[in-house]
C-alpha cells in the first residue's frame, strides 16, 4: 500500500510543477506582449517618417523645394507621429537641382517598468535627378 500512496503524492507534485511552469510561461508571454505593445509603435512611426522623407526627397528635385519647405514638411510628419525630435534635428545634407539628401537623428526612451530602453534612430533619404 505504501507504493500506491507515494504514487499519488508524486502525481500531486508533478501537477503542482506543471501549474508553476504554466504560470511562469504566462508571465514571460505577458512581459513579451507588454514590451511589444510599447516598442512596435515606435518602430512603425520611424518607418512612416522614413517613408515620408523618401517621398519628399523624390519630389523635392522636381518641385524645387527650399530647405525650409522640406524641414517644415518633415517636422509636420514628426509631430503627426509623436516622434521626440526637434526641428533642429532635421538635417538637409544637400538640396540642389540634382540631389536631395535628408537626415533626422533622434532617440526614443521607452519605460518598460523594470528597464529603460533607449532606441536611437537615424532615418535618411536621398534622391538624384535622372538628368
């Protein structure tokens, strides 16, 4: 009879271990989900800013935009995306009839409750005229 008794307690211990593992995995998945919830929108905003910069670089050669026009357009996008960058962070590296090169340099600080994540971005755009 002692063998049957020890088998039950072993099963109860294994069941408790399975619950503990399930709780640990749920905590890990929850933490990963929370981190993704905080980080993914920052990367999407950077992607949208870089896309807008590419579009403006493409058309700036044709539309003969001034540095201030380009800076205003890019800064509007920065504000729309809630990106923590200033107007001074927008660099017009070159704006001629043949080439337009733009760059923005900024850092986003994300509070993950147990860790401060600092993401540095430097989106750039360039377009050269075909002639």
